[in-house]
């Protein structure tokens, strides 16, 4: 059980899979990132749990306590914090989805466990979801930013070099580990209005999944999630409309958002289409494998 990795079912014959990860915790404002990973798992066909990371190796149980639950209303069972890998088939693509919680310690060992799954399942790339609090209005479309560590992947997919300096979470550490191991990785981030930090945040989750679908060339059926976005905005508008100060503040955010224009994202001034992103990604991965 190296680095706490426990195989439960070895997946076989996955077709050019990609590992997708979303963690609860520091990288998960309003639960938007973990909700995106949950959506992928729930809407993928043939979902199968294949591995987990032993929580004993990576968690401070006084900070993240296990829960006691009743089974059949009688038996008490302890549910431990988990990081679980599942395989799913979504929109014609095999995916390995990692859903879990940012670990308390031994982050390097944790990342080694993730990379072991990447290697043994043949994943060509790692894509992570993240969400952060930001000065953005809830009334506008969410601008997803995308970064990568590989300069060639950044150029081909019109991503961005991360210019952030400061504290990081498990997402940042995992991407650094991927870079050191020569594994292509992409990090997608959604801004969440800081004045509505409570979960859920359907617009941010929808934005992450739309960009994820474009990145891999997947036709995702996001209609139900889009409907929930409309309902969520209506509820927030109703609450904000009762407070003059909140309305004024939102107007200021809207003015700044509109003044920035589409170049306010780190995806570049001319955002490529989903088909263009998918073609460039396929070309990059073929070259990584040595195909011609």
C-alpha cells in the first residue's frame, strides 16, 4: 500500500483516459469544484470505484473528523474522510475521476499516490477543477481561467502561465508533481462572488464543466444544470434587491466586469472554439506519445 493507495478493482482496457480531480477544502469556494467532479461521476456511464487513498496516511482526524452513521436505523458505522478514484465513460471518453478532500499532511506522498493511478490506468493528462472567491458579480457569465505547466500545451490550447505567488492548495502541489513527472496537466478555475460564498454555486460549476467539455471535445448535456443556474440567480436577485447597498455594490462590479471585456480572462483575447481546443489537444497528446 505505497503512499496509502489501495486498489479495489483494477480497470482494464480504458481508451486513452484522462484523470479528472476535484477536492473539497481550500480550492473549493462554494463547493463549485467538488460539485463539478461529482457531476462527472454521476452522469458518466459504467461508473466503477477502482481505488482509494487510506485516510490514515493523510488526515488529521481532529481537523476533519469521521462521522458516525446509522445503518438500517440500528447499526452504527464510522464513515471516514475519503479520496476515491472511479472510472466512468462520459460522452464517448473514458475518465478516471478523483473525488475527495484536501489532505492534512504528507502532500508529496498523496500526489505520488495520484500519479501511480495516472500511470497504471494509462491516463494521458490530468485536469483539475478549482474555485476561488473573487470580486465578480453574480449577474454575469462566469469567466473560467485555465492554466498549465507545460509550455507547449499552454501555447496549443491558448492557456496561461500562472502568475500567482503565495500560499497554494493540493491542486497547485499536484500540478507541480505532474510537471516533475512529465505528465501534462491543466487546471480550470472558477471565480465565485465573495458576497455569496455559501454553497452551492451552480454558475461556477456550470462554467467549469463547459470549459472541461470544450477542452476534451465532449458534448455534455448540461441543460438541467443550466436551469438551476437561472433559478439560483433569481433567488439571489430577490435577496439583493431588498438591500440598497448590495444593489449598488453589484452595479460597481458589473461596470468593472463589462469594462474588462473578454480579455479579462486568462484564456487570451480570442477564445478558441471547443472543436479547435479538442483538435489541438489531440495533436499535443499524439506528439507526447510519439505518434505521427
